[in-house]
C-alpha cells in the first residue's frame, strides 16, 4: 500500500479519500446504469474511476464491499435530505408529509441512478443489494415511526407499527413501478398522491 506521506502538497490520507470517492462514484454509475450493472467488476470499476486495481483494494476487499458501500452512502445521503426537508417544513401534518415525500421523490428524480439502485427490479437479484434493501427498509420504517410518535406525542402502538410497514413498503413498490414506467404521473403528482394517502391513513384531513 502506498505510504500516506504528503506529496504535491496533498496529504496521503486525503489522496486515499479522493480515490475512494472516485471508486464510489464509478460504482454508483455502474450499479445505477439504465442497462444494469453488467460491468460491475473490479476492472470495470477501476476503468471508470481512472485508477488501477491496487487502489481498489486499498479501500475495498471485493466488489461486494464496494456495492454495499455505494448503497449505504446513497441511503445515508437520502435520509439526511429527508430529515433536512422536515426540519425546515411548516409544522403541520400535511406540510411535513409532503416535504419528506418531495425530498425522497425529488432525489431519485434528480439522480435516477439512486432510484435504480434502491428500487430497480433487476438489481434485486444481487444478494448484497437485496440484503441492503431489507436493512434500509427497516431503517426507514423506524424513522417514520419515530417521526410520527414525535409529531403526535404518542407512544408506540401496533397500529403505528403496521401503518409504518404499510407506508414504507407501499412507497417502495410505487417508486419501483414509477421508475419502470408503469405509473405515468409526474414527480409532483406522485408526491401529492402519496401525501394524500399518508394523511388518510393517519386520519388527517388533506
């Protein structure tokens, strides 16, 4: 492994971080490709990143480790965007719900690679992606449950648990169909439809 000494005014740790970021970017480009991750090999990733294999193994044990890191990074960024949107939205149920859904749908609209990574049926065959999707679904269910409890100031109940599972799983299916072209609606229309259904389940009047 390359010594992490300073070279050209840039510390070795910084260069290593830049190489890792380049590999993650290449991984997202390949995993989120409209044609599927056919070239997701160490060689293919390195070619897209403009790096040699030695630098791949500097950051990742194998391509599965890269896939997991790409997926986790997308989910972390998406979660941060949703929480940021909720933070600045007005404190009504309608505004909060719309803000969270708009952030989610807007994110995969602006960068379809994210949407394909999270919701594409073709990628679901990958054991690594399938496992990460299960974990991220649980994370979003827990996030929604926590937000609902905080907003209404209520304790956790079986109804809240069931509703959170239904809503998160339902949105995932809706987004899968939307990205596949089955649902022919705009991003704004999709946000409004989902918002109305969320509010209806919560017993809120739109």
